[in-house]
C-alpha cells in the first residue's frame, strides 16, 4: 500500500506468469465488476443518483471513491498484470 495525496491510498497486486487471452479476459472482467460494485459505495437512489455518506461535515473521513485499474506488460516469455486499487477518502 502506498500513500498518495492526503486521503488517497493505492495498493497493488502483481500477477506474473503465462497470461493467455482467456486469463486476460477474466482479469478484465474482474476489474469491470469491481469498478461497477464500487462506483457508488453507499448505493443508489430510486432516481439513479449515487448516495453520499450522509455526514454533515465535508471532512468526515468517509470513503468517496474506490476503483481498480489493470496494466498488462510482456517481457519476453514472462507476462505481468499489475492490478492497482485506489481509494479516496473525504478529508
């Protein structure tokens, strides 16, 4: 886990080895599912708007956003997928 700006954190997971097209599609599906799940951490209203944390103060420390990115690299016969999860908090 690395510290970015104040209230922003990143964690990385590195997957190395043979990443076939099927495995790549599975990893990309997991990333899309994760991002869909966390695009509104507090749920949605009936109108489709994302709920906020509900705190009165703007610097409450609650989770604002969470998302995952993936990068694929190839070094000769070795394939690497780097999964990065970023979290932002209301500070």
